[in-house]
């Protein structure tokens, strides 16, 4: 089950923790009904990550996607977060 409070601040990060989160998100996305089919010949032929930006702590993370000439363009923005390893 997806838990938006994971990972908590100042905890060790584990693969199992992230697998659980990704599996929870997948389960949520599987419940969204499919939309109507698109027109023939309008499929996406490629994808590009246009960039990743670091935001100030406390700002919400964002992802923006646009489509140009059948290519998906995505920009990710994530807040800076200190991870302490001495705990």
C-alpha cells in the first residue's frame, strides 16, 4: 500500500521500502480506468528527460510532460533533502 509519509526523515533507506512504495503506486494506477482510444498514427515514438532541477526544501516535487513531434518530453523537479547517515 502506498504511504505518502515514506520515507520518513532521518531513516535508513532500503530497497524493500522503495519496492513497497512503487508497488503501491502501481496498484493505485491500475484502478484508473482507461480512456478512449486515440487516433490511429498518433502514438509516441520516443521519450526524452529534458532535465532535473533541485528545489528548495519544503517545496513540492513536480513532474511536467509535454509532447512534441510524437516525442514525450519530461522535466522533474525535486526538493533538496539532507540524508543523515550517522543515526
